[in-house]
């Protein structure tokens, strides 16, 4: 997952407040969608061990989010960034929600509290 350093609030010209998050920098050329298109043009394909590492990285990230009760809800290549070590970094939590599961609701859960970019 993308390294988070902090956040701050700022006022817009319409006298409303927004939150800004400070995260590690990821070059747009590391975007999985961009990399896939570029590799496809050049007929370069990932090796099976590279694909395995990427898949395990995504599963690990999603497992962590689930363990803290969060869902991303916008998983797509444009929101995945690839490091040189074939680890995946997940960005854009604008559609993410907390997942609450209560014992007295018959096992059904509810999602609430949007986090990230509005």
C-alpha cells in the first residue's frame, strides 16, 4: 500500500474546507495501466514469477484492508502502481468505505464512512 505521511486541511475559494493527504511520490509511468499499454505496444510480457509476485502483493494488500475493516471499491489497473521489485502499491481511496459487522444483525454488514478523495 502507498506510504501515508500525514494530512492537512485547506480552505477553498468558496469558503469550504478540503482535506489533503501527503503520501509517497509515485511516478505516473509506474501506473499498471500505463505499463501494460506500453509493454503491449512493444510486445514485452511479464514473466510468470513477476506476475506471481504482483498477484501476491495485491492479495496481501486487500487482505490487510479487510483485516482493518475497509473496502477499496475502485480496484483497477489505473489505481495500481508497480515498484521495480514487482510489488503493487494501491492508490485512490476515494470510493473506499469502512465495513461494520454487528453480531445482532444476523451476520449482514453495513458499509459507511467514505475515506480518501471525495
